[in-house]
């Protein structure tokens, strides 16, 4: 199920970004927030 995969990927991303502030800033720039 694609939605489940997306949820897991997002969860992993949030966890990953929580550990590295620099990457969070990079993602913010990429998203344009």
C-alpha cells in the first residue's frame, strides 16, 4: 500500500531530521517553507 509506505518514509524522515538540525534547514529550503 503506497500510503503506508509514504507514512513510514515520512516517519523515518522526521526522526532523521530530528537528529540533524542542518538537514532540517536543508529540507525547509527544498520545500520552500
